[in-house]
C-alpha cells in the first residue's frame, strides 16, 4: 500500500475540530425550529431560495463530485466535464422551469408521494422501496470514502472513521431535521470551495500553469490530447465511433441519466420543496446551476493534474491503459486516490487542514442528503401510508428519527460494497441507470399524457429496472458484450428508459385511466396555468424570475461546451 499519510500538524487538527464544532452547533441551533413533522422533514417550507439553491448543489457535492469526478478526470480528462455541462445543468433548469410547479404546487412531501397521487399504490411502493434502497447504497459510498480518507491520511482505523462519521450525521439530522442538513450543506459548500480552490491553483503552479498541464497531458503516451477536448469523448463513453459517442453522451448521460437523476431524485427535489414559495422552489435548482457549472474546474482539473504530477498515479494509469490489471493493482493506488495523492504532494500545513475539512464536509453533506431523503420516504411514504395512518404528528417525527438512526447504521455496511470499485462513478452511474432512468420515463409520461394508467405506472417501472439489471448482468457476468468506460451505464440507462416507455404505452392501451378530475395538479393538460406560477412573480426583478435566469444559465453552459470542445 502506498503511503498516503499526510504530515498533519496541530493547526490542521484545530481547523478540522473547529469545523465539527460548527456542524454540531448548526444542528443544535436548528433544533429550535423543529416542533412538527413538516418542520423536521421539509423545514416547514420556509427557506429562502439562495439557501436551498446552495444546499441543492452541496447535497450533490459528496463522493460523486469530489472523489468520483476527480477520479474520472484523472482517467479520461476533459470529457468528464459532460457530467456537469451536459449531464446536470440542462436537467436542473428543466426541473426549475417545468417540473417544480407540480411538485411544490401539489404540496406533496416527497417524489414517491407524487407517484402515489398520480398512479396509485403499485407505482408508489415500487418507487418508494427502490429509492430507499438506493439511498442506503449511495450513503455507503460517502461513508466509505470518508473512512478511507481518515484512515489513509490521518492513520485512524477504518472502523473509527465509519462510526464517527455516521455518529456526526446522525446527531445533527436527528436533532435538527432537514433544516440542520440544509444549513450545514450551505456551510459545507463554502468549506469545500475553500479546500479545493487552493489545491487546484497550487497544483497548476506545480505543472507549469494551464499550458504546462496541457503539454504534459498531451504527451502522456496514453490517451494524449484526447483528454484535452470534451467532445467526442470516446474514452468516456466506450464507443469507438465519434458519432455513437456523441449520441451516447447526449442521450444516455445528457437525457436519460441526467433528467432521471435531477428531476425525480428526491435527494435533490427535497431541497426545493423546503422553499418558502413556488417561485423560490423554481429558483432553487436554477440558482444552483450557476456554481454547478464552474465546480468542474476545482474537481476535475485536480484529477487531471494528479495523473501527470504524482508518480504512483501516472504508473497506475499507464498499466491500466495497457490492460495490465495485476501490475496496476500492485501500485497500491487507483483513480479514487487522485485527490488524496495531490493533497499529499502539494499542500502545506494549514491548507492541509482546510482540505481535509473540505473532504469531510463533502462526504458528510452527501451522506446527510441521502439520509434526510431516506427518513422522509420511510416515514411518510411507507410507515404513514401502510403501517399507521392516523397517528399524532409527533409520532411521525419520532419514526423519522428512528429511520435516521437505522440508515446511519446500515450505511456502515453498504460502505463495504462501495469499497470494491476502483472508480466510484462506474458504481454510481450503474445505480442511477437501475433506479432513476425508468422513474424519469414513468414520471414524464404521467405528467404529460393524461391517458396513462396506474397499472402502466408500476409495470413500466418494474420492466425498465429489470431490463437495466439484465443488460448489466449479461455484460458483467456473462460477457455477452463489453463496453469500456461508462458506456455500459449509459446503455443500461437508455435501455431502462426505452423499455419503460414501451411497456407503459402498451399496458395503457388495455387498462383503465384515472378520471380527469383526479389529475388536477398532477398532469400538465389538466392543471390551470394559474396554479403553476406565483402571481407576484411578474413584478419581481429578472434575477428573481425563473425563466430569465434559466435562459442566462443555458447560454453560459453552451459557451463552456463550445470553449472546451
């Protein structure tokens, strides 16, 4: 095992300790505002848009963003930008402009609850259970990486890191509910930026600036200059054909996976639901889109720098590219170590403490988002709906706290699954293909096609999920076909989406739909336009209105795609 231990001094430990004091303090402070279940699970729908917007981004700045994207940046380079500029921003804007009015306007408390109102019990159960399982698995990703960092950088045993991290998240969510999670996510956003920006700048200085980095990457003898252009991204997609690669990225990542994740994933939608008005709810993902489009410069670029600056990672990449799995394993590192190795080699004491605190913040933010969404679905969508419908309000708050504790314990064990993957994006994109892609298909059909039936809702979900699992299994275990990179995840997601659509349309033809009067607020054609907008919005300045700000964000992300093509 390569020594990743950092020479942390008292000032680094003091910075880390100060961060944890703030986290616990925020959780305790938020306790004062928690007296009902809606305050515990949705912050009483009282938060301003800028708070929920930053929390919206921070909730996603967990292991996926920090370690997963830096790992993928080290492996593939600039094509990783697609996860942000194609695979996030358009869907976030669509959520704010088109879908949030339905979520917020219907006053549902979760995405599965929306599915119950639109499709009934079958689709609701399938969605609620699959979502809960996915959150436990993804929480394990964040927890696993956090424990790994504590172990490999500070020398603490893995079990200590697992237990301590789970305990901290358990405390501030159990005490302060969603408000504690959201306000800590805002704090964590700034801590993360403060950690990653110096790392990026110092790393660039070490490799001779932007031009020096490009020169060294172009001459790495592996993917070369292909890593310096986002399009066509063949190494990332796994397709040899540039045309198929672009189609795979645009449709598989940019449409199915992206829209499936950002528009139907309750982890993200929950933050917008906590807003104080329909306009604030719509602005939440739009505000989040602006920092989101620039995050790759402090996440992906460090991974690219590490791949040419850190000798162990360069050796691993060369052996991995040559197909020498045994030799690559013998180096003792993998792509997930990119950020840690760069921290080890370039950061002085003081900044080291900030960087470690930033990583801890990222993983705790990600885990807290998973746990807070999990406890809401368990309490509202499963327990209240199917176990005990008419209990006192504080009973559901208590159940939510028990669910939080259970999730933190289970995440310790799901962390062991995540530890088996050398690039966590492979694992996470696979999960998103299984769960989010078919959900988006069902959701979008149900929102815009009033004829779609409740039976079609759950059969489409099941068929889509099973098709993705079968496709993945036939490649992974049977070797029927092989796609390198993230091609298999893209293909699984696209298959799940198409199968869900086909099955839903077919089943709809032979089953009975809901009466039209039951679809108000749930289907676009049956909902009055006045119910989808805030009457005060027209008098607001443009920077507080969703459509103009979404337009500005879209133009910016198009410019970025062109500039780095």
